């Protein structure tokens, strides 16, 4: 299998444009057309991970965290990042990262946490905006059904759990065909008026090329008039963090023990326990302190995440319980998720989970 085939699948599962602006997900080292032998999956890419890939004849390493996060001005082997890059290139090993785009899909990193904690009726905590566009086009009345169907087939017209959504209004279009034209209706040099339908549909930004191609292939006019607008609307099923409900409310200590056990955490740093049952729970894999106010606004009784600083614990203000279990601990099951979805799609592809624990944080217990 070529690397490009696997990348296409992964980026349909977690589209690259869902990542944060500061992130660097995607193919970091390698060529899309290279043939894959086997893949190694890990949370982080370290020198030990590259050595493991070499030992097991894996020419692709898939990680959650990108080893190249900031720009590299020199690659001399002075830092661990440079050494990883050099060793991967020397051994013809491709590196691919799927980071905040995997955080932001409902079935990604946070979905795994919700599943392990037994949360139900889950939804995105902070929906992401800037991912939707609207297409407006105009076509002859008789061709409107055909154009709509083509746009729907290309992925446009989905709003929440509804599909084939559009808005239409009748009107009159005018045009005068110039020289070297072959007008579908009217004649060269003559002002023509045609009864037309204005069609509006929304679509995901990453679908734009496919949607426009469907429009051009199914519209009868030689020159197709259309407009594309960027929308500020948020996508309810894409964004940071998630929130859901426990089947039964738990007191604070019982909840923290549940989290520690289900998430295989060695330590739980937490705020004061509150005199109420914990029923509604917000989660965020990785560094989640930026979502504290959204977690409070959601009505969550607890927030499971990591990387809270000392003074940030005060910001809970006795409105919920913060449970900081560690960065690695919130994301450690991401590798299993990636292996599961890849094996389901490509059952004959050789893929293995790393034998190394890449957590840089150690605990003296």
C-alpha cells in the first residue's frame, strides 16, 4: 500500500483543517508515493521509537504528537528532535502526526476518554468555527433538481443530522453572449432573460473542490455563476473537549478513584471536593486549562484533563472539581484508537503498537 492511501484515510477520519493554527499535523518526513512495509504507532516520536521501527522493519511511524512542532533552522543532531529527524531520513522512515485534528473530532481522543469513563449523551464542549462555507448558484428552472442532487452527492447540504438541505428561490437572470461563445440558451449579441432558480447549500471547507466540480459538471451553462461565502457558524460535532453524563452520580472521592482506575493514572491532582454528587463530566485530552470556563458554563460537576498550573486551580472557584491526571495519561489510549481504525479499514496491513512508554514524566510513589 502506498503511504498516500493511508494518509487519505486518516485525513478523512480527522481532516487536517480541524487542527489548531499552531499545530503541525500531517506528513512530516517522507514521500506520499512511497510503498509501505509496516507501521509503528506511538504517542510520541523519540529516538527509541525510531530504533524500534528499524528493528521491526517499519518504514512509517504514526504519532499523536508531531516531533517537528516549531521550525527547524538547522539539522545537525544537536537536539533530540534533530536526531530523530536525521535517523528517520537515513533509514527511509516516514513520520506522520495526527494531533489536534484528532482531538477535535467527536470519535477521537476525547471520545476515547468519554468511553473509558462511561459517559453517555456526549457532545463537544467548545464547538469549532470557521469550518463551513455556503455555495450560492443560479441555474435554469428545469435543471435545478439535477444540480441539487449533484451537490448533495458531493457532500453539500448536511446540517447536523439532516441531509439534502438547501434553499431555493425563483428569479430572472440576464446575460448577453459574446463572440466565441456557445450559449445553452439565447443567441450571441442578444440580451437574454431566463427564468432561474437561486440555490443555496452549505458544505465543509475541505469539500470545496468536490462540490465545485459537481456543480460545473452538472450545470448546463457554459459559464456557471456561483458565489462562495465563509461562514462563522460553529460545527457542533467538531471542536475542543467533550462533556457527558455518568450513569449514576458519584461523590467526589469515588469519582476520582473511578478516573484513576479507568484512565490508568498514577496520580490525580485535584481541587477541593464539593458537597454534591458528580454526574456531568467535562473532559479534554492533553492540556485543557483553556477550557475551564467552558466546562463551568456547561454545568459540569468535574473536569478531567491535564497540565493545570498552580494558580489555575483557584479558577475552579468551587464551581466544579478539576481532576488533573497528567498529559500522557489523558492521551495514552490514542495509539490503540489509531490501530483499531486502521486495522478495520486495512485488515491486511502490518501495524504494531510501540512497546515503549514515551511519558517523559516519572513519579516517585
